[in-house]
């Protein structure tokens, strides 16, 4: 017996299918007071996760005194919560998520001589393949081409790029032969390990979060929906769940949760207050 459909999908492209990419910013948000909007700064991908959940709550604001309670009529406290389980426990990233309540210490290794060999171009910036644990300039840099040692500041220049990373380039006026390989030798102390250290009652710092869901529309286009939260704090316990090696999916799980409130700078502007807690943007 065939079941009769009582209705049909009114907006099939609005069905949210699949998971989401999670990106974090510890740098706050950029507010455009002229265009009356805001955007993120320096988003960082949090990597693999599952069980991503967004929930909203609201409660009446009451002013409590020792001898009574005064409900503020119409005043509502709105909040949002984002929860998920990370499948990658990367200590520097956890340090950013929980910045203020934990610290990350870098454990340096021993100083080693590194060597790179390749064919270079002129006027092109090359990053050192290996870096010092503290970001300082590599030491005892020697660049050779065959038996010839190139001259610093004439044949090559060692400098930082716009991302503050050390590297080098070969000026057009230098003697570099682009048809022959160069050998770069230098000494660095690489990172040996990271230590996640618990603070003694620090204050967690605010973060912003962006979730992006990509899916196909009815006509084959890719629709990207974003869920943007401008002002929140880490709101979970640092825990890790280990699994038996006999479990077919035995990757350890790291639960993470954040609580978001209206951004204090956005609620001061009547036109921007509506997106002070979050904004959802489906692109059709």
C-alpha cells in the first residue's frame, strides 16, 4: 500500500546536511562601524571533530536583594553554547583554546646542524626548512654553490618575511647561478616537546568561533552556511577519553565546549545589537 505524501519540502536547499569546519580566533573581531557589521581576525582550523552541537538558551534577568527579588520586565539574558569532541590533542592549540587558565611551555632539544640542497631563483624568499624553538634567527649560516661560498648581504640576504619567519633570498645583483644547486647550512635548536601547564586560578580569555557547513544545492552548486559567534569563553573541563586498542575506532576523544554571550561592543550600537550573540549566513 502506497503512503500518500501530505506535503513536500518547501525549501529543500535549507536542509542542513553533513558536518562543519570549526575555526577559532583568539584575536577578537573587527567591527566596521560605518558598514555596521563585523568579521573575524586570524581564524585557525581546529581540525577533526565530531558531535558538533549548537544550542541556545534564554533566562529572565532578576535583581536579587537580601529581602526580596525584583524581576526586570522584558529583560532577557541570551546565551549560546557550542560543544564538540576534538580528535586531535595538539597542545599548542589547547593552549589557545584555554588561554588564561593554562600555559604552554616549549621544551627545546639540542642544537643541530641542518643542511638544505636545492636549485634557487633570484629575488624569491625562501623560509628555512627548520626553525629555532623560540623563533630566533638560525646561527652559523653558510650558503655554498659548488666549492664557492656565497657572500652574505651581497649574494644572499637573511631576513624575516611579513609573517615574522626567518628566511633568505638571492638578489638579482648577486653571483648566484640559477642553473646550479645551492647548499644551505645552519644551526638551530628545534622543538623537542610541548608541556601543557595548569595555571593557579588564571582568567580565561575571550574567543570567537566560526562554523562552516558546505553542501550541494538542488542544482549542483555548493552552498556554504556559516554560524558565527563573536564573543565567548572556554566552558569545559580538560579531559581525554582513551579507548581500547580492540575498539575499531580507538582514537582518543577530547571534549570541548564554549559559552557565548552578546559581544559587549556590539550591544552598545542599536543597529549591530541584533548580531551581537551570533549571526547565521546561508549562501544560496
